[in-house]
C-alpha cells in the first residue's frame, strides 16, 4: 500500500556518481579500479538509484500518511474549539463572529486558540494526571492537540514540507513510526521537566523527523557526495529552532526529546545498503556484505540506547521523579529569563469570593486583585480572569 514503482532519488541531493554517469564500486584499499572493472561498470551504467531498482530499500512511495496526519491534527483542533465554546463558558472571546468556534481572549491565549482547561480536558499533557491519575495515554494524545491557530499552522506546514518528502523516500511505515515514536519520546522528556504546565503540540514529532533526516546521512554515508553542506544546513535549521525554544511559553523539552528520539530512531529505521553492495550486487564475483560494519555498529548502539532511554524515562516518570531536582540548570534549555520576560511556569492560582453579583479574584502569585460584576460565572470564566491577573 502506498508503493509506487518508479525511480527514487535520495532525500539529500546527489548520490555518488562518476562524470560519465556510471558508478564505480567503492574501494577503500586502493585508489583505482582495474580497466576490466571500469569497463563492466560503464556497460552496466546508470545512477545509484537506477542500480537500486528491485531493492526494497530504494522503492519510491506515494505520500498519503503525512497528509492524513495533517488532516487529523486540523480535525482535532476544530473539535477542540467546538468543545471550548468560548461564548458560553468564558464570554471574553476574540473573533466572536465565529460563534461557538471563537477564540479565547488574546490576553489569555495569544496563539488564537482554546483555554488551558479545554486542552487539559481534551488530553493535554498534565503530569499530575499521568502519574497520579493513571492517564498515561496523555503522553500520546498531547501530540495531536495545539494551543492555537498559529501553533497549528507552523507545525503542519513544517510537517508537510519535511514529512511528505521523507515518506516518498522511505515509505509510510518507517516515517509513520518515526513520527509517532518521536512524539512519544518528546512527551516523556517534557513530563520529566515541565511539571506544572499543560503541554500540547506536534513539535516533538516534527523535530523527530529532523533528527531522522540527520542520522540518515550518517548511517548511509557512502551514498552521498555533498554530505558536509547538507549536515551544516540541517544543524543550522535545528539550532535556530531550538534557539527559539528558549522563549517563554514554548516547550523546548518536547523539541529536544523528539529530536533525540528521532535521531536515534533514524539509525534504526532509515538504514540502506552501502554504495559498494548496490554497485556490485549483480556481479558474478563474490559480493560484499549488504551493510558496512560501521552501519551495523550504529544500528545496534542506537537501538540499545533508544530502548534504555524509554525504559529509564518511563520508570522515572511513573515514580514521580522531578528532573529539575537532578539537573539544576536544565530549565534554561526551555526558557532563559531576561528583563523583558519571566520564565515562571507555575500555574496560575487564585482565591475567589462571590458577594451577590460581584466576584472578587486575587492572584496568589503576584497579589493582584480584581472585582467583576458577574452572576454565576463558569469555572472557565474564572480561570480566564485568574490567568489575566497572574500574567
């Protein structure tokens, strides 16, 4: 399913190829091939991709899973906004003409989306509910929720740009697993360090695809000719995005966890036969092994490291281990305080009192108070006012 019988091209630029458009087998022992070998190579001719025809690792696929992921994320966001129902539950809404689908006030949610209470209800990552409420499913569900239209657009456009190309190259099974498992890994790291906030978004899974793209270059090192430029480009892209993650309100631990998981998983899922095997697989003489020794070492080491990370991470999480107590500086990886913003991630907490139609609210974090004329306000409305006072 999804397979397309046509020539495939590597995800990163050109593969190793001679000037005469024929590929010579790789020889680490000598600098030149015999005339007979060169003659055979010219007669067989063709590019690396053409030589790979008939080899399962070099099929070209039709991309359908990544678009389905995008559609699923959009549908979940629409459902979330329907459940949010700002006009009824809050009253202080942005874009009221959308009716039930209008957004929370931009003072409460500048990303144009639902309230934090709605995100928690829909399956946002809440560490207390995961650990004490036996709701481990939130480690997966949070990857399908988004904090607002801006959040959704950025993630989905990035997913389409990266994911479709990768799915065409490696197929829906491997890229689907890479995406889902990376999101899960990002959730685990986020839960270990962000203990008091709701976390949502597909960013961890998207960063996992970036990590897989990087490790794919290393594991398939022999087939590419422009490796250095590609690696530098990818590293810069990842560095810039992780750098933006130190801004307040961004869960950079999900980014880091997703990227690290995807990087390790890429060695396991995206491995391909090396240059020499493809070039000589139809030769009458003895063929080299399908994978180089370094590929086998990277594959084994990455798989063991990945399993160790998941086991250790899950055991620590469900034993309610706070990662910040074991790493005093790690919080700077997700937010760096400056004179322009604070990195206080403690949830807003307020005291309330109702006297007739007058509601009085005091933020326990900063001591600010406010009085409002409201009769029988909903919990969502009170939470919205509390968040505004505590900002």
